[in-house]
């Protein structure tokens, strides 16, 4: 059952302190195989790119994968959290980057945490000269994909909270696509991850 009315109240702020450490230790490791598939999907675009932007980079795990796989690409990681802050510390609503300076940008389960998603997407429209990928938890995902991700979480609390308070409370693909179009993007739902409850939007 979806609980979208909780969206404005669930995790709409940077992860700090104990919350950040819990995410890094118990929740982010569950993304490992998703990261691999996403890196493969972005591969053709990254092979032609000069600059890659990871918005809400968190622990920096995916940005590090891109840097290893595509060493000639300049990787820019932006994260508002003081605890993580592996790259540039900034909010998605105010990116400290020049206009049309990014070839490929990614929000990997980070846009849902932004307070003003319209402002964040407007900023991405400003800085991107190529594609922007939005990869988010799918609140309409089937039980099997939800169960796969839940089992990969490394704490009992994270597993108990995942379905009702994390997965089913966020925006769906249609909602984010509408906000992206209002910001001037063309939005295409590219795929649903086959194992985890995530959808992928490609914005151009």
C-alpha cells in the first residue's frame, strides 16, 4: 500500500551523524549489484563524456566506480551532508557549477531526499549539456523486487522500515517525470531494475 502523504516528512534532509553512519553500514551496501548494472547502462554515454556529475553522492560509492571504470572522465560528486562530504558540499537546489558544463548527471536515490525537487531539476537543467539520469525507489514495485532489496539490508530496523516508510512513501516515476518536464526536460522512463525496486528516468 502506498503512503504518498508521508513523502514531505520522510528523509527530506541530508543524512547526518548516526543516521548517515547507519545508511553507510546497513543500507548502502544493498545497492552493490544495482551499481554494477547502472554503470553498464551508463557506459556508452560515459565513454564519450568529459564530466560526470553525481548529485547527492552520499558515501561516494558510485562516483568511485565511475572514476575507476572511466579514468579520463572528470567525476564531480556533490553532497549536502557534513558527515559524507566526499566531494563538493552543496545542495541540489544550488549547484556550484557553470551552465552546460556536465555531460552526464545522475541522481541515484537522492532526488527523493531534496526539499525542493523542482528547484533541483531546474539546476540540473542549467548545468547539464547531456543526459540526466534519475534512479529512484519505485513505490509501485512488486513484492518480489521489494523483498530482494529488503533482504540485502544489513539491519533488522532497516528491513522493518523499508516497505512502509521508505519504499512506499516516495514519488513515483510519473510524478518525477512531470516535475522534470516543467523544468524543461524531455523525460523517458527507460527501465525498471530487474532485481531491486528502482525505476530509471532519462532526462534530455
